[in-house]
C-alpha cells in the first residue's frame, strides 16, 4: 500500500533497509547466539544518521518525529529486532529528557544521543513494580542540594551499555503518584552500578541488567522537571514510546512474512512448491493482511502524535498500536515457523529467532493486558465526555 511518505521519509526507509541488510544481517546470528552487545553496529548506526531521527534539529537530530523513528525501527527489525532495539530503547530513555527536561539538560544530553555517541536507558521497572509503578521501592532522599538514591531497577534494556539513564524514584511516600520524581543519572556516578546480565529467551543481542543504587548522591540539577512529576513523566513517555515497540513488532512480523513467502516458493513437497498448496496460501494471506493492518494503525498513530506535537491525547491509540502490532508479531512468527516445518525449528533459519524475539513485544513497556486497560479507559472517558 502507498502510505504517502515524503521524500525524506522514504529516504529513511531506504537507508535503514540498506543498513539492515549490509551491516546487521551478517552479524545477527553471532550476537544472538553469544548474547553480545553489537557496539560495532551501533557505531555505524550513528554514522548512518539513524540515531537522531526523532530529535529536533536544534539538538543535532533530523526532526522527523515518531514516524521517522518507527520507519527506521521497522526496517531494521525485519532483519534483527534485538539490534534495532539498541536505538529504540535509547528513544525510550531519551523521551523524558526530550519532553520534560530543562533547556540546559537538553543541550547537554541530546546532541550526543542524536549522533549515536551515547545511548540512553529508562529506569522504571522493579522486581515488585512492573505494571504497578506505584509499588516501586527505590527512594531519593533530599540532602541539601543533593538527593541520595537507594534501590534496584530490574530488566532495564541497554543497562550497562548506555551512558545516560532516566531513573524514577520515590521522593515522598505519603503523596502516592505525586510522590515520584525522575532524574538523569550518568554511568560512572559513584553509588550507581549494574547487576548481572540476564539470559533471555529472545532479543539476546540486547543487554538487559539491573540498575543498583547504593547511597548514590546526585545534585538536584539532575532532576527532570520538578519534584513529584515522576508519574506524569513516566506515563507521557510511555504514550510516546509505545509506537516504537509497535514498529519493532511490525518489523518482526513483516520480516517473518517475507521469509515465509520466499521459503514457500522454493520448498518442494509432492513434486510441487508448497506455495501451490491452498492451506499455505491461506496462511500467507492471513499473515499479509494482519501485517498491513498493523502498519496502517501504527503509521496513523505516529502521524497523529507528530501532528499534535505530543502523545498526551493519544494514550488509547498508542496502546492500540502496541497491542495490535505485538499480537500480530507473535501470531505471524508462529505461523512462519509452521510454514517452514521442521526447518523452522532450527537455528539455521531466522524464523525461530523471530518467534523468540516477538514474545517480549507483548510484555515490555506495558503488558498487552495493561494496554487493553488503557484502551478501555480511553473509550469510557470519551463516551462520558459526549454526554
């Protein structure tokens, strides 16, 4: 379908596609098998101009918004979503700064992120505070012009590799959601360390670790916004970033579809290619329809956010895109493995990796059950406002 991309947007697609096949594809299997972070690819990603697509030009980016980010993430995820995640997760860690930080903070951090010199990460989740962010135990106690952080964050993407962290902590337990605050903490700050690297089912080239804070002393100037704004910063960041997860999921699904079509045209059984069997044709038809529907929803959502200038009014749509694209990714990759048959279960073929990578898109940045809660809340609120 024609999504009426501008010349600049089409250039992003072409650049990301070329980059994925020439730079990412030759090393994706090695990084997946060994769980190594692809620093050599990340460096080249920056050189190709793919790291600052969503960052305004005044901070060294290209200013192409959420849709620009989604286009690049989709294309790279068709080849390897785990390597593409290094950029997508940096976006998640950057949005609190982009949306709520002071001008001084933006000038300090955004240019290096836009150039790919430094990666970012988002420190919200804890062992007992996943979907329930208010259950977080990490604290930031004020001490004169400083805050002392203590606590642990869990399952943080890019942890240990990123240099810039947007971290959330409780500054006033008695104020509930208004008692959370957000800080920018740099790697190497005394009292800030990392836990073990997690051994994961999928996205194995992406680093996932704990963030550990032990009497970590940071100046009050590291706070994003003002004290008590943490919950607002977190939810608005997630509304903005969820299309990026949707793009990752869409890319996985689209890549699996491409692999399935090519395989079905080559694989012969009973003297003919399996693409001539109606059962396989119907599977491919369903996969293609779901991928195209997911793409239409995602692009419309990203365009709406970009036009409005922020995602505050698009919580429902952002949740829909993340929910639908990730469910499609899981279904399409499962069907892809089925089309490949026994070969699909073997690591020599990419669809088993795609199926493993797809699962996390239904879980992180808000499980799909939480997305349904968001969508329902938006529907009910909209209906109530019309009365």
